[in-house]
C-alpha cells in the first residue's frame, strides 16, 4: 500500500524542478555557459559524484509503502502499521538483524559482559556471542580469514565496476572532452573502494557496529541521508520565495517599503534563532500529541515535525539572501537601461521580471547551493539540543545526540559518533566544493 508523505512530495517536486531547470539552461546560452564552467572544474565533478550517490540513496528512501500482511482466503486485505521505503527493501538484512546492545565494528561478541550459563549449569560473566554478527562462524579463529575473504570479494566487484566505468568514461570523453572525467573516475573509485568491501562485510557482520539498542549503525547512517537532504533542499522552498520577493522589493522600490522590510529582517535577526525554532517545534509537538487521530502512523507524525522544522528554518534563514538581493537590486536599479525603461513607461512588474530578476539569478543560485551545507549542520545541532527532528527519525543529529553519553562510558563507544561524523563530513565537504565551483562559474569577474 503506497504511503505518500508530505516531504516525499516536496522532494520529488524538487527533482522535477531541477530537471526542468537543466532543460531550460540547455536552451539559453546565458545559463549554459556558466554551468559549463562549473562542470569543467575537477573539484566540482568529483564532488558531484559524491553528491549523486547521496541523492540516489535519499530518493530510494523517499518512496514509502506499508507492506501487506498475510491473510486467509476471502479475508480483506490488511497492511502493517510500519511504513517502509524502497531503501529498506535493499537493506532488509541490516534492518532485521538487531542485537541486544553495543557491539564493535566487525565484532562477533558483544561489547558488554553478561551472565552466561555454561553447559554444566555454572554461570560466569563474559562477552556473549552476537546473534547475527559472525553467527555463521563455527570457530572464532576463522574470523580474520572470513573478514579478509569477504572484503576481498567486495573489492573485486568494485574493481570490475570501476573498470567498466573507465571504458564508459573514455567514450564520454570523446563526446564531452572539456569535462574532467578523470576527476569523476577518481571520486567513483574512492566510493567503490569504501562501499564494495563494506557491503560485502555487512552480509555477515555489523560492519560499523551496533548502538545501545542493538541497531546496525551502518543502516542508521544510510537512513539518515534522506533527512539531511530534506533539510537542505526543502528548506530552500521556503526561504527562496521570501528572500527573493522581499530583497528585490526593498532594493527596487526603496522608500517606506525598504524601511519596512529592513525593520522586519532586522527584528527577526535580533531574536536568537535557536529559541525561535525551539518554541515553534515544541508548539507543533503539542499539537501532534493532542491530535493523535490525525496521524495513522508514527512515521507520518515524525514526517510532519520534519516538514515543520524545514518551514521554521526557512522562515529564519531568508534574511541573509534578502540582504544580498537588496544591495544588488539597488545597484541595478540605477543603471541606464533600467532608467530608460522607466522613461518609456514600462511597468514595475515587467522591469522586475525581465531585467532585475535575471540579473540577480546568479546570486540566488550561489546562495542556494552554499546554504545547503549550513542547513545540514543546523539539523545536527538542533537535534543535539533536542529541538530538531523527531527522536524516531533517523538523522545524523540524533545519532550524535545518542552518542554523547557513550563517549563518557568505559570502555568508550566511539563508532556511532565516528560514523555520523564521517557521513556528514563527506556530504558537507562535497556540497561546499560544489558550491565554490558554482560561485566561480557564475561570478562574471572569474573566467576559467
């Protein structure tokens, strides 16, 4: 039974909008030329490969459904209350292999001692064998050989895929010689070098360990990607219209309109953002608790909170873009062709749509791409202080929040925090490198 979440609709609308924008850019040289400069950058192409991998995982996790339950002949169809995604189908083994508590990466025994009953009836405290991690091993001494065998098999598959891509890249280079395909190959090679062995090892072990309740950390990290992408992209839908409309209006009309808009974003900036977000999220949580009948499943309740968090982040993040557009519009409105349009009696709406907005679009694109990484980090910080996404929602922030007490215990449970840091670092770094390339490509003062 398909389940359509609000954030799923917005994510796929963004995909459609991006595809339409790409088609539009191909037909207009003033947009095609800057983007061609972007994709001639080796750093941009390498980061694009990493971002593409994250986006594919996020899109697979944005197709939700409720699985059908077994039924007797003639009985009506019944569906489980649990909402799954297409990504969950691919990660079914990781999702269903829970342990009792912590286990270290690639471990075959638990990280905590328990009371174990021996065959003779005696009891002793020891590290028990895991139920799933390394359960296929009859002899623990075979662990090193089995790990090496599985990692080698995964690496061999990665090498084959990489060689196939090299053949494809050679053909693509003859079609698009300006694109640095060697950078794409290098980035894909690193992803395959890490991903191939990890996937192969995850079939028999918890490759990145388990958390306090025994969930596979590798599975939690992959499921957290969608939340970061939703926060970074859906929030843009809220901040862009307000930032563009108010920023250009303030710079173009000036006078009392400029004064009102400046007063609005100055007042909003003087309110601590964390407090404003906390108050809004807590009010939404009260509404959810008082109206449980509105949300059939827990996933839909968590999705509404995620959507509301995107909205409040957008409402508190548009001021920076509005400031930039106000300054640029003030400059553009004094140029000769704008003054000539006024002299010929051209309406303000037409001047804004035909002359102002096209000439500030590069600022909008640059700000949108560069704000992505900041929004991803903002979710982690907000979830860490307890006012971010719902605790049942997988995100890097909730992983970090859960790991803060683990770092103070003895022995230290480090792998959950390290995993969240590694995945989020790769995403933010790739986004920043791509944003730098977009800024250089659209900056009229830079020509490469």
